[in-house]
């Protein structure tokens, strides 16, 4: 349990130490005008209290990733604690905070627009295509996941829950952010917090033994085909770093009332999500008596992390507690699914310059998006999730290079805080392409890692040439 507590303390301390350092790097200005004030429209640009913005941001980014992803990542052993902690602090929280600040200072612009500004029009065109696709994948995944969970909990037909969730998503996408999302999220947030606090109590007082990190050994049952780098870094995304988060930040950048709120809203939400992932990774290993037991349990249910969640909560929390915990589990994907569609609407509207004050224009953008999203939801879930996981981390690569460019344009001497994560995550995503059967399929071999390194060097070289040229030409900050 020592490793677990060291990681937990490091995450909490990072909010106060590294978070404040990043505030200085970004020159946070409490007197600066913010989009909710300068572009108020009563729909998306609406000032909200800090606690509500934080809660919405947390629920936006905390889908099933920090739960299912953490459980699947725990199959690699205590090394998962290391990735959650270091990734969560130096990659994920930095990524979320600075991408949020960049959006805030660009009038709450959607991610493709800010990527285009700092990485060029060609990258913008790629992001305009890539990002809405990821939003629709997220929306589709989070139509299916809560529908399955609610069907198991209530016995009502899957189709009924599917329709209910789609209708809710549609309404939440169309109405002003303060009408539904800001009102129902406190309820969802209470369920999520109950789940996390309850499981933390189980770890403290339930007599379970959490494995310690004594080496970086890969303890996965399929370690010969699923290496720590890059596969662990793809499996645990939302608990460490996730490109999806940067698509959600503009939604809250339009609601923040002061730049000083950025640390609690963006950095704080990511740290909280890392803590959720840390607790789930710990309980998954401890409950089954170790990593080998967890691998065996997942093998029996064909890798279904949802079944493991049900088993853990029903055994440790009793009937009432497990129901409340499962409601928290339902809340996580629902509160990411609704804002995924909302974010897709805003991205398309920003790209096509369609004003969103009019309900008719919101419907014009939203109806085609939902038609596509619903059709994706009927594709095999495993196929959707496999490609989403890689696409999500690839989007994080775009964001990290965008942040690097922003820091270079500011002539910051701390540009390395984004450059190093950008290089690492580029290598993770590119090497995965060569190793995984989803793509090239070379398997775990020296050639795959060498090709990954060469491709990373080429991408990094081209990115830095572009960034340095823009700085020399006095590109806009």
C-alpha cells in the first residue's frame, strides 16, 4: 500500500506545486477579460460558478476511461501506478491546463481552430476531419456503455435505455449549457464521488493488500504481445493523458469567469480523474489477490471490465452501496457522451461559421451528427473502442505539439514541459501503429520500435521546423 499512497500524495501535491508553476508559465492574469464576458450569447458563452464549471469539466472528461481503462491497465501490474501518476501530472494535467488556457485566450475556440492557429492550416484541415470523428466515436461508445449497464441493473430492454439516452443527449446538445448540463451534473457528480470515496474506504479498511511497485516488470497475461510501451500508455488514457479532454476544454473556457479558475477547472479536474484511475487500478489488483488473479478474472469474462466492476462493487459495498456505485459508473459515460455531441456541434459550427444563438441553426448542425453517431453505435463495440483508444492518444499528440508551439511563440524557457511529452506520446502512438495487429502488425520486435523511432524523429523534425519558422516570422501568440 506504500506505492499507492506515495502516488496519491504526489497527485494531490502536484495540484498545489506543479499547478501553480504552470500558472506562472502561462502568466495567468486575474484582470484579463474572458469569453463568457466578451462573447456572452446565453447558449454556450455563459458565466457559471467555479464549482459548477469544475464539476462539469470533471464529468465531461471522466467517462469509463479512468475506470475500465485503469482496470485493463492494472493487468500490467503496479507499473500502472507509475504511468497514472507521472502521466497524470506531467502530461495529462499540463495538457488539459494549457490547452484550456489557449482556448480561453482565443475566445473559447474549438480545438481544430487553435491547432490550426499554432500548427498551420494543413494541420487544421486534418484536425477538422479527425476531431469530430473522435467526438462521434465517443458519443457512440457512451450510448452503448450506459445502455448496457442500465439494462443489467433494471431488467428493462436495451432498446428502451438506448432511446432514452439518445433523447437526453440530443436535448443536452441543443439547449443552453445552463438549462440541463449545469443542473443535472451535480446529481451525477454526487454519484461519481460516492463511488470513488466508497472504494477508497474499502482499500483503507477492507483488509485488502495492494501490490507494491518493486520493478517495471510487465505482468500482463499476454505480455509477449502487449508491451508496456506503447500498449499500457494506450490502455490507460483518461487517467494519464487523453486528447479527448482538450475537445471538452473549450466548452468550459466559454463559461469560466476569471483566468484564476483555470487551475482548479482544468488542472484540478485531470488530477481528480487520475486519482479515480489510481483507486480503480488499486482495487482491481487488490480485490483479486494480485495481478495474476485480476488477469484470470478478466480472462473468464473475455476482458469485460464492466463485469469486473459489478463483481467488485457488489462484493465490497453490499446491495445498496453497489447500486449507488453503479449509478456513479453510469454517470461517467453519460456525462461524457452528452458533451461529446455538444462539442462536435461547436466544432462544426466554428468551422463553418454558423452562429449558434438560433435553435434552428443548432438543429441544422446537430441532426446530421446524431444520425451518424447513432449509426456508429450499432457497430461492434470492441471495434469502436480499439480504434478510439489509439485515435484519442493521437489527438493528444496534436495538442501537445500545439502547446509546444504556443510556448515557443511566447519565448518561454520552459517549452520543454510540453516538448518532452510531445516526443514521448508521438513515439507511443507511432510505435503502436507498427506493433499492433490493428495496423501494420509487426508485433513486439526490434524493427517495430526502430521504425517507430524513425517516424517520431521525422514528425518531430517537421514540427520543430514549422514552429521555429513561425517564431522567426513573429507569428501571433
